[in-house]
C-alpha cells in the first residue's frame, strides 16, 4: 500500500484557508484603524463604526440588502419548488425544454441579464427602485432553487403521491405531508443559494435600481472609488451577520435533534434559515430607525434627487440640508461622466447633477439642461472669480461651480528631485531613471492631456498628426517605463509612498500630502487641465425650486467648508478656500489645494465627440501595449 501524503494535504488545506480568509481578517483589523489609510494601521479606534452607524445611506443599504434578499429568497423558493414539482409531472419533451430554459440564466453572462432587465423596465416605463431590484432578484434566484430541488424530486418514487392519495390523502396533503418533507434538504439548499446570490449580487442590482435605492454591493463599489475606511466597517458587519446566520443554521438543528418528535423537527428545519434571517433583519431595522422631526419646515415632505460622484459629499452636508429644509435627499452616485450621461439621455429624472466641464457643454448643446433662475440664487458673489465664467458656460446660465482643480504630478520628494520635474515636466514619465516606479491614470482624457502637453500641443487639439504623436508618446511610455495603470487606488498607494511619482487630480494630491509629508505636487510649465465640476438642473427635474435651494446651501460657507474639508478638493467658495489653505487651516502649506490661476497654458476641456471616440480607441490600444510589455 502506498503511504498517504497526509502532511502535504493538510499543508495545502491550511494554505487554502489562509488564502481565502486572510483578506477578510485584514479587512476586520483595519475596520478598527484610527487613521483613514486602508493599508497603514495607526491605532485602535471605533471611529469608522460610529461613522457607519451615523450614516443613513449605509444603514439603508444594509436594510435594503437583507430585506430584498429575504423576500427574494422566500418568493423564489416557493415558486422554484412548485415549478420543479410541476415539471416532474410534465411530458419529457416539455421537461427537457424547460430544464434548458432554466439553465440559460445560470450560464448567461450576468451583464447581459442585467442589461436585459434594464431594457425591459425602460420599455414598459417601470420606475426603477426597490420594486425593480426585488423583481430582478426573484427572477435570477428561481433557477438556482429549481436546480437544487429537481435532483431530489428525481430521486423520489414517482408513485409516492399516488400512494398517499390511495390511502386517503388529499392532493394538498400528499404534497405538503409526503412530497415536501422528502425534498426538504433540496429546498433548504436552494433557499440558502438564493439568499447568498441575492446578498452578493452587484451587476444586476446596479442596472435595475434607481431613486437612490442601493444595496451593500453598490454602496461598497461607490465607496471603494475613494479612500473611505467605513467600507471596512460595513463589510465587517456583513461578515458578522452572515456568520450569525450560518451558526444558527448549523447549530439549531443539532439542538433541536435532541427533541423527541422528529416529525416536528423536520417541519422546523426549513424555517431555520428564514427565522435566522428575520432576526438579523429586525436588528437592521432597529439600527436604521431614525428619529422623526415634528417641526414644520419650508420643504417638509418634498424629495430632492441628486446624481453626484461617489464619495464627493461632506459628512454632514445632506443631514444638515434635510434638517434645515425638512426635505429628503435621495443621492445616487456615478463613477464617470459618460455613465451619468447615459441615464440622463434615457430620460431618468434628477433635480441636481454634478458633471464635469466638457460634459456640461455636451448637455447644454443637446438641450438636456434648464437655465438657472438667478433670482433664486444668492451664492454667486461668494464664489471665486477664477472658477466663474469658464468657456463651457461663460455666463453661468446653466451651472454653479462645486469643486475645481488641476491635474498634476504627485511625487515622493525622497526619490524625485524638483530639478528633474522642472526640467522635464510631463516628460519625466519617459525618464528611465523611474522605470517601473510610476503610476498612470486610467483615463484617456487625462493621459492624452499629459502626452499632448509634454509635446507642446493643446490638449483640445483636433489635428490627427498631433493626436498620433501623443499616442506614440504614450505607447513609448508604457513599453519602456512599465507603469502601473490605476484609478483612485493611486491615492492610498502614493500616501504610502509605494512609487516615485504618478499622474493625479489636485484634490487627491491634497489628501496624499496631508497623510505623508514626503509627498509633493508639481504642475509642469507646459500647462495642464484646469477642470471644474458644477451643479446643474436637468430639464426634466421634478423639483427645480428645491434644487436652487440646495445649490445655495452647498455654496454657503458651512456647506462648502464641510464639503471641501472632508473630500479634499478645492472649494469654489472663496472664503472657504482661503480658510482651509491659510494659517491653521486643514490644508495649510499644501500647494495641491490651491489651483494655479491665470496661467495661459492651462486649459479647460472642450467637448468634441469625434475626438473623444478617437482617444477612447487609442487609449484601449495603449493599455493593450502596456499588457504586452509586461
């Protein structure tokens, strides 16, 4: 006999457990981190748990996640079980066809299913929100239940129900007293899979939701775009909830097995997962219970729908606005101007949008925005002149600035000399001294801006030869310099000094420099992108009066200070900008916080659809070249 290699098997098992559970342990540990970093532990604190519990958005997302999961599990389990039993009594050809139809959603790419649901709801003009998310979850959970139940049904004697009815049972009794108890393990397995799939789902939920309804996966995705340690706290809470459910499901049957009435035990087993989940849901409802406000306020009972970038709002801005007006703010988040545009173009209604400069130009040209009523705005004189009257909206007829800034180079002052930066500018990204030690930002606009400015051209050029030169410059960069192409992960990575330099937005550089005194920020003399994000009101806004009130509130000192101090991007409010960058301010001595003003080579992006498509195609080729170079 061959000797079993048990030590190797055990070692492999231990390594697999470490591989799966070490990231979860890491997340739990950093949920108690005192600092904001996601990688550097600076001391024990419950700060992020307090922030999580005080955040209505997070707790509502938690409630939505488990509420939808429970209802979807219950409905899909009943429907899937009945469908499986019905198919078992159907003709073979019908059964075979339906089994293939049932398998199709399981094998179909989830993104295709998601888009299908989205188009279905749009076609029938169903307002997207909680109900559409619930219907979609029920639909994609049913096949999993059927897949779990059908093998159990096949293992039964086909004459079992007939035998029960021959002995005097009614069809209902034969089903509930004979068939169901025999297939209970399959039903429970199907219910657990349905619950897990619903809690875990992101892609389908992302495409079918609306009106500010978010589950945890959407919330975590939004939070992961920028540094927010609350993501660890809420993820840890989910792990705890799931652990409690699993403990109840596994321990309760062993406790109940000691009882004498086995038939009673069987009846209870199917209820255990539901009972455990209900207990969890009741706890979440308790956590999300908010105190009511009995006072009469000017906009009591009204709702404002805001579509903004993720993690782009101060901690207290929304609660303070709601307390001051009595209105409810429903905030949805996007991660690109193009994603925002798709929703607006498809007719989804919002009261406030916060797009970037070039996208505002596009929305104006395509007649998606309404002009602001300046008689209702008392904030314009509080804003800095540098960010008013920009080319995309010269008279601020449609927009009021929200944040603004530049794109520059964040660098480790212990690795990169200011002399190199002043000599080379953006061409430092071709300096082989820093090979393998740089970050590029995964954005065709910003990357081509860097390349065009390095070559001495306008970033708004339409000249095909200049665009081709910029493409060649970027290809040379990725092939010779081996950069890491990233998005917002550059923020925490540079705060930890992981590379020598990278392309970054000034507001993100502000955070990096506040976390690490070795970091600097440089704007090349060749010029850069002077960008602005601004608040606009769509033509189909349902509450433009409240939207004007929100714009005023955001631009007032308190709201603007909360926004800028929390996010780190430059405020459009002149006094806030002066206070935060001045003596004793949060960003004193941080040059990234104050954009360069009046420099003739700095430009604002101009929207050009033909050039945008060309750059998008070229940038895809650049990234392919980067992959091939590794």
